[in-house]
């Protein structure tokens, strides 16, 4: 989309052009953030994305609305390009973030206008999916749907973490993760995510950024777990508290390292780091947000009395071209189909209706997805139907067909389509990090 764009009433939508614009965006964003939490400060986060060192984001990825009559910035957001994989197949993702508008300028379509510009830029850059975290319901207004788990995990009381006995020797040591550890960390991370459907990709540039960048509201500190000097795992803790408590987003261990032996060593260092960083805060627990499933959860819940969360939050996902995305991930879907014993080698068609929107036509020959196209709901017989955005929950393995059918009476499929859809889109955990 060509910018700048005149929004009327003296309001101009444009991209950030220089560092002075970035400083004024920071002033705007902090003014909005501190309405709800006076202690928050996004300046370090924004500087880390606009100093020329961020692996994917530049200052031109910040959008703003300026009230030219009053010479003030009144709304802003940014785009963080990422790469995710679906069944091992990479695809580009645009992550909108730091969406801020001054209270007096809300409900005037300013965020919508910025999202239109961001979505056009994503299309031009091959970022075929968008994902955002944040305000409940709001991003549904822009064709986003909750379709990936965000904050599943457990909460652990800090008081249950005990010191090592004086005469005992820890089986593992913990130290800060350094740049030389990155290749090993990448191998460990890839192995731990091999059973996940959707995974965010951290290449060496991203790793260097997250372990060496400025400390800010969205940054994390990483620690290596070693055995006789050899790195066998790592974990992290956020540099800022979230809802008043520290957060651990990752515990990654080599396959031959038992959680029961490694977790105590990690927890002791974690507790020490928390006490060192926040000596003046009366912190009583630590949050572990490591996805729907994690091998550490049974140890944390049974040995350390951690409380598993029942209702995690979720990522909003937008897929503007569903047939194009399905065509792109076809090899992964064919593997799913082959693994389903009732439909392996399937030949036939499944036409999915999305009610008032164009549907999705799938054609298979001997287990291969030979045609994917958009179809009109009146074009031919429909074998299944979903409210349009609800289908994204199935597509991304967030919910099974049966779960969606239970929750949404307007989800349906005939017997054959139900078997095919169940095999193509099994419910499966994913691991997507924010990577800001």
C-alpha cells in the first residue's frame, strides 16, 4: 500500500522515517502503556528493533498516525517478520505488535487503517500468515482467529525450591548461555520441537540477538545446563515480570538427560537469579509457559506442587489466502493422510463450505493432494462446512474436528469428509515463540 495516506481531519498514516520518529513513537507508546501500568517502559524494546541490529525488523516496519494539526503522534504499531514451519515446511509470518492509540483517538478506525497497510506489506513480502497476541476479541475485527496456544503451562511456588544439601554434589552445572553455545542450542531446540506441528524458527542471527541484545520488556536471559563441561540443555527467564511474576518460556534438554535430575539444578539457579534481579519484590511464584505439553510438567506438578493452568490464552492467526496456504503445506498434509489408516491412499474430493465466503476445494489421487482451489458455495456439492475463521482452529491443529463440532453447531461434515479431515488435520501441539 502506498503511504503516506490521508485519513481525514488532519490525520496522516505513514511509516516511520527516521530516529526522531521512533523517539516520538516511544513517547506515544509509553504514555498509553503507563495508563494501565506505570512501571512499564517499551523504549528498550523499540530501540532494539530500530537500531539496525535486529535480524528482521527495521524502523520502516513501524507505522504511525500523525495529527498534523496538533503536531502529535496519536497511534502506532509495528511489524515483526518471522519464519515458522508447518510440519517442517517453512512459511513467512508477519507479527503485528505494540499496537497503541491515545484514548482520545480511539474508535476512529486508526488501527484498522494501519492493519490494512501492514497486511498489504505482508502480502508484498510473502508473509502469508499473520499472528498476534493481545487484547481479547479485538483482533477478530480484522479477520484474526484464536488458533494456536499461547500461555499454557503451570505456576510454581518459589518456596518449594530447596537448596542443595551441603554434602551433595549437583549432577549438572548452570551458567549463562553464550554465543559459542548457539549451534548446540539450535540442535537441542530442533530436537525438542520435532513432534510439534507449527514451530517458530530461530536462526543464528535471532539467537545472537536474543542472548546479546539490550534488556527490555520482551527480552529473556538464557542459561546453559552442562554436564562435565558439555552443554546438554538450556532454559530462560524473562527479563521483566509478567503480571507481577517471573516467566520461564523454555526448558530444553538433550534426549538422554532425565528431567528428574536436571530440573532441580535449573530451579535452584532460577531461584537465585530471581532473588538477585528483584531483591525488593515479594515474589512468591514463577510461571512456566512452555506450551500445551512439556516433559518438565509432570516433574514440576508432582514433585514441586506446581499448579497446571486449565485455561491458557491463544495466538490470533490470520490467513488471507487459505487455498494458497493449504497448497503450500500440501506435503505435510499428505504425510498426515498417509498416517491415517482409514484414509491412507485416499482418492476423492472434499469440498468445504465457509458459508458466505468462498469455500475450499480439495482433490486427492492415491493419497496425493492434486488440486486445491477456492470454490463458490453453490459451485458443487459441499461435504463439510465451517464458519470461515473457525476452520483455522482445525488447520493449525489447535482443535480437533470433534471438538469444533461440539462447540459450533454450524460445523458439520458427512461421514467420508469427517474421516479425511480428521486425518489431514489432527489435533497436535505447536511451539511458537514471540521472537520480538
